[in-house]
């Protein structure tokens, strides 16, 4: 069921408002730790004029999606996480807009850690020459590292320069655990689903998983866009998930499993078209 604010109970996703978001790059970021508790109850010619927060003016972003569209929601929905011990996994960092915000705002606890995963090569929608030039991918990693170096908690950040396939499997082998995960990597549905499934096994009960680009419609074919992947994931985790659509994103909380699988008493009972 869904309330007027867009809360989705038990992962059951009903028709949500269709919003079209301007395209943004494929990014990947993580934060790792092996013993994490649950979460408690752009180099440019200068900083864009869109960045109005004085505390953000020390960063150089060529693109301002995060500050324009996401930051206000994060500021409104994370006060209870401030000063808590967090183990953050962020998949997709691009220039470091979200990474720097997390470092500045959610990493004040001395025991907190964060790991970022990104290839710094862009995604499927950025591979032609025009897109490479538009997003200045040749200096992307340089811009990211320059920005995060300006954060007071940058010493708590580990950067994994590799694909999410490689990084997530490595973290799984290390039995890593997190209580805040941000998925903002590939915008291709199958990739989003892959990242979500691997991350879910590493998210502690009570932890938050945030999906970016829930309403992004960069491709005309539904099967390619993140939305179908996120909806499918919520359906598969319905017994242990609570979710709420916030702006362009889907915020998910992992809760204790509410019900177990019920065996089918009739072996002849099957799905029919």
C-alpha cells in the first residue's frame, strides 16, 4: 500500500508518478567495513552558479544534479544519522558531489568509514565522442580526487577504481557489512538489479539503501531503465523491506523478515498466463 507521501509498504510497488529526469552519468561508489551495526530509529572554469550553499563553494563541479535535485532531500531525511557510526557503501561517484556531502555530513563519528567504487569511464550513454567531451571524462577522476581532498574526513574514504562487478564480489568475499548504501552506478536496468542484489546481502538489518534515478527515463525501451530493476528488486524483497519514493530516488530500509515462504499445498497449482 502507498500513502500520499509515496511510502511503499513491504516492497509492494504500485503505480508511481512518472517523472522524466535529465540524463546524468553512470557512477559507482562504496564504503566498507566488516563489523557494522544497524543504522539508528566537477576541474571546471569555476563553481556553477547553481551551487548556493557556501559550504559547497570549495568544490569544483561541472555538473550540479546532486546539489540541485538531491541534496535538499538528503538534508531533510538524514538528521537522525548525524554523528552515528556509519559504514557507507556508495556505488557511483562521478565528480564526487554525493561523496563530498556524505564525508562532510555523515562521517563525523571517528569509527565511520566509506569506500567509493567507480571506473571513472562513464556509462553506456557516455561512450560516443560528443558525450566524452560534454562530460570531460578524461579529467573525471582528477576532478573527483580534487573535490574529496577538500573534505575534513577524506582520510576515512577508500577508493576502489574498478567495476561494481569486481568490487562488490571482492567485498562479499571479505564479508563486508554496511548500514548505508547508495546505488548510483550504471543506468542500465540489469546492472542496477545486479548491484542491488549483491549489496542487499551486505546491508545490515535496519540499514538504508538509496537508489538514484528511479524516475530517470534515458531510454525509450522500458527494459533498459533503472525503474524496472528497482521495482523488480522491491518485489523480490517484499518480506524484509520498507520503501519510500523521495524526489527522484527510492529509499529502502531493510527490516527483520516479517513472513516466511508458505509451501504450496497443491502441486498442480501453477502460474498461468
